[in-house]
C-alpha cells in the first residue's frame, strides 16, 4: 500500500459529503453569546470569590458539613462573617492552562513507569478513599486502551473496578500532564460546581447523563501547575456488563479524595 | 472583538469550515459529529481570534484545535469503551447515482473500519499528512509534537492500515475510487 493509495482513499471518502449543515453567521452569534455570558458571569462572581469560595464552597461542594474533616482537600479556614450562608457559583470560567505553564512531554517508557507507580498506589489508596469496597482491580494505566502508551502522550488513564454492597462498578482515573488536560467546564455539565483550594487549584464537580438511565459523577482537580486529575464514578460498571444501579456508588468526597491525591498525576 | 477582527473571522470560518469538517469526518467517521467538532473548534478560535491572528497562522491553529477537540471527545470516559457500529452516514439527496454511491459506501466502510482500528493520533497524522497534504513539519505543528513523532506515527499508521486492510487488498480497495 503506497502513500498515494491512502491519499486516494481519504479523498474518495469525502466525495459524497452532506451539505454543510451549519451557518457561519449562526456560529459567530453563538460564539459571541458565549463570550458575553462568560464575561458577565465572571464579573458578577469575582467579588465573592475571595471570601466565599475557600471558606464555604469547598466543604459544601464536596458534600461535607462545615467543621468536619474535608479529607484530602485540606482544612478550610473558618468562614468570615461576610460569607453568604450558601456558596455562590462564583467561578464560571477558568483561564486554562494557567499562565506560564509549559506543556510537558513524556516518553512512552516514562509513562509506563509512572503508570505502574500510580497503579501500585491506587491498590491501597482506593480502598482507603472508598471504604467497604471489595474485589478491587486496578487496570494498567494507558491511553486509548489499557497499557497502551505512546511517546508524547499527554495523559494516562485507568479504571478501578470494585464491588460495593454487592454491586459492581468502577472509577475512571485520568491524569493529564501540564498543558494537556481538558478545558475546565468543557465536560462538567449544567450543575457544575467549583471550589478553589488554598493553593489556587480548583476542584470541579459535575454530573452527566450518559443516556438510558446511566449517570457519571465527575470530579476534576485543575492543579496550579497546569496538570489535571479526573476521577469519575458511574452508576453502572463501565468495565463490565452489569446492571445499572440506582445511584452512583461513590460520593463526590471520595472522588475528590482521589482527584486531589498528590500521588496521582503526571 | 473589534468589528474588523470579526469580519476577518467570519471570512475565515466561511473559507475553512468545509475543509475542517472533511478532516473531522475522516477523524471521527460521522458527519454529524464532524459538524459538532468543526463548530466547537471554530468557537474556540473565535474566543482567541485576536491573539491567533497576531501570533499564529489561523489555519494551523484551526487544524490543531480540531484535532484537540476530537481527542478530547475520544477521551470522554464513556467513549473509551465505545465501539463503532460501522453504520455509514446517510447519503446526500440528489448525490451520485446509486451504483456509484453504493460502491463508495463499501469503500468508505472498508477504509473507516481500518481507520477506526488504529490509534487516534496515528489516524490524525494520516489525515493531516495524506488528506490535508501537510508536510512533516506542518503536521508536527498542528499536532503539537515533534517531527520525529510525526514520522514514527506515520510509519506506524500506514503499517497498521496495511495490517487491517491486508497487504494485497489494500491498494486495490483504495484505488477503486480513482477508476
């Protein structure tokens, strides 16, 4: 097979393309509206961020009562008297990656070593973060497939399959190198909540409907160094063919403990 | 955005949308998703347009953003275990005659089946090199990687295609389109 064969094949593949179904004018209008909305929301929320987010939003976003141990996210300072009684969804946009972050590139060998380290760590860290789990199986970290890594790949991901109260499910753990992660809010969903950590990093929590009664509970830790760690829970077993469960069996706090675990990340 | 910038963006979007969508289709194999990816890439570009025009070549930025949008789409957790169903998109009303369309459909099915079986970055490299006709350096710029990586991914991608299509069947299957 020659390179010309590939060229011919690819060109032939688009010969019968449908009529372009979107209007550039409508696209510009939509883009303009997005920019305005982001600016408006960012402006309205900016004044409340400093006092509200660190003190109030973190425990509430993660479902932890004030005064209790927030787990891996660290202890929040006491709320100031000017804090609102409930968190304001103050942050609706985050410049990403942070200014000054230089994208990091790893070789496949480096990624394999790092993946093995994280896999070993998760074997102990996952049961610690999600008490009561049994039959924990941590898949090999990889990319498009378990164990598959390539030079320059900017991420590593894995599934941790487990049983809890007799039901099978799994948590997806994805780690992105500085500058290689998803954009904040791009996959967070309508109910996205944001918490700012004392070190300036951000935790985003959102729930996504995957169709046919299936849900994903996502937590992302957008770290100050530009890296991202994602932990996703499911109300089904994405690694198997089990039944759909009534609820996602892991909590936002448990996923946040994983996403903010400093021993996870590349 | 200044009016002049927006006018330039509008022209750019008009000029490049179709080609971007073709590349998106070759990446994802679905015209509807290709529409979504193209729109997502252009909206991202709109937000950064003034900076892009000052610092980069917009076409290169568009290709890079499109590939990034597609890779992001691929990385969504519920996509990872997803398998392609092999269904082809609907044909255009008033398009080529049914016999030709059927032949193209068979060929596209074969090609997309092969493309869907190789790693996404290899597929992206093949699309950029052999559909967009980018040089190694341009593909490296679009993908944000080294030229060496583009070369190795190209070689691996072609080898993987050959394995999937079969060493003898591949040239014939691909050439039939040009007949």
